[in-house]
């Protein structure tokens, strides 16, 4: 579904990504792990049209999307649930969810709204509440629901557990697993390597803008370098 080939990108005169390549197949959960500053979020910015690609290609369903603006990439079927959630705090929960479907012109948006309320019952309870008054965990559920309202083929999660209590992190992981079960393909960037690798069909370890390890989630979890640096073993 997604193929990244020899991708180079950065800010100013500095390259952050040094020719990375990876793939995401339909129905998979693929995770990118690594320390802060390793280049994971920079890669996501390239995939979603927020940062120009200096070299290499991004292909989605066989067609190059490198250089397309963000709104056209969303229309192709890629949605991102961003780091820090970035909900609209002065809008209600319901309005935030509807914003996720702003590109759609079909008649089934209400069906999907009900589906999001069923998936996240707390959002039904808080439907008319200002989103900025929700707890961190509730805001993360809202951000996930908003992303799913566009009916994405590929849903990208950027640090969904950031700043959340351990119990809520577990809930977020279970939610992502449920989303995968519906057939949505997932690309996950996550500091919590244990959660991320537990969900992953395929995983890639970033270090200093390069991919230094790749394999299944189980393979990377068992790898000494990953275990010592990211799993606390």
C-alpha cells in the first residue's frame, strides 16, 4: 500500500533523513521506533505533505504522492492522528468529529458518527462538551475518532501514548488493535516500544535518520539492542 524509497528530507540545510526505505502492506500495523530526534516524525511529515522530499519517492497504492499538498493526500486515503492530539479546544466533541469528515460528500457520515460514539462511549457522553475540557485520554480518543471519520485506507498515529497514564496507554493500544481488526492499515510512531512492537506486524528501528534494524514486532522485541535500549531489559 505504502512504499518509501531512499527518502531524504530535513530542515534548512540540515538533512534529518538519510535515505530511508520501508513498506506498509494493506491490513498491516507497521511501527517505527527510536529515540527522540531519530527522524520518525520527520518521515511522517513527508508522508502527509507537510515537509518537502529532497530525494527519493513516496508511493501510495502504486502512485507517487511525494510533493502533493496535505489535503490531496488526505483525499487519497491517508489520515494522521497527530502528536499532541491537536483537537480544536473551543469546539464541541461532536464538532471535532465532524471536522474529520470535512472532505467527504457521501451520505453515511451520520452512520460513522454513531460508529465512533459506539467505539468511544465517553465521546457520546461528552458530545456537546468543549473538547478542551476533556482529559488527556479522552482527547486522544477524540483525536483517533476524528481521524477515522475520513474513512482512511491508511491511518498514521504519531506518538498516541504521549503524556498519558499507564492505564490509558493500555487502552490506546487496545483501541489501535481494534482499528486494525476492522481492516484499516496502520503506521504507528510510538515512544512506548513495548506497546508498539506488541501491535506490529513489521517494525523499523530509527537511529540518527537511518533505519538500522527491521523485522517483525516479535523479532525486534527479542533483539538485544532493542531490548536493552527501549524495553528496560
